[in-house]
C-alpha cells in the first residue's frame, strides 16, 4: 500500500499513530451533539434550526460549520411544506354576486347551497377538494377533488351523496373572498337554473 500511495512505510505508521487534531476532535464532539438533536427532532431539523439549538445551549458555532458537519455525516432536515396559492385574482373575471346577503342559513332543505374549496396535504402532495353543502342540513350534496384548483373540480360533475333530492330552483352562493372560481363548476352542478357561483 505504501508503494501505491507513494509514501514511506515509516511515514505511513507515523501518520496512523498521530493523534487527531484539536479541530477534528471538536468536530467529532459537535457531530455527536448534532446527531442527538437531529434524532430528537425526528430528523426534521436542518442546519439553521440545529444551529439555533446549539446556540441556545451556549455553543458558539457558525452555521456553515453545522451545515458542513451535517453534510459530511449525511444528515438532512425536512424542508418546510410549501402551501399552495389558492387565490389568484383574474382581472378578466368579475367577482360573484352576493346572492344571499351574507346570510348562510336556510329555513328548509335545498333552498341554499354553499360551496368552498380547500387543500389537503398528503404524502403525494396537495389534493384540492371542492364541496357543495346544503345550508339547512349541512349535508354534502356534491364534491370534486383533484391535483389542481383550477381544473379538477370544474372538469367533471361532482359526485352526489346518496339520496339527495334535486330541486327545481336552488341558489348556490360563495363566501365573498374565498377562492372559488371554476368556469365549469356551475355547469357541473345538477339542474339547469342554478344561480352563478363564479
């Protein structure tokens, strides 16, 4: 091996017997503490949060050094989840009329439907869910889901729950300011005389 490395045998054994430098020893001690904090965080802490934790403990250390030690040890944090943007103001679209005067209750079934959209975090990414509720019974009368807010709920007819009765007239409304603007949602709703939702 000495021939391959082009070093003398005595020089190789001298290198092996030489104690680790104080810097290397300090790095090893810091890495042990970094591993402990990383495990305690369930593997979620990255260099910035580990650095803040070490500083809170009174350890004077640069963040770049923490990042280097983590990189050398193969430790990584979990990046913060990016929440999707659900509200995009479209200049060409007029806001929906408030057909119910901000009163989201009804004296009987199928007199007022309200709709909203939300996003649900999953392991595969965010799933968007659009729901239409009967304001009187609070029952779901239609829903649609998909990967994106702009296409999935408007792309197909909402699935209807069981024995929901369709009426000749029902006003569908949205809460002002909520991100519901699906060109196909109005057409996907059952019946032909629904008030516009967007």
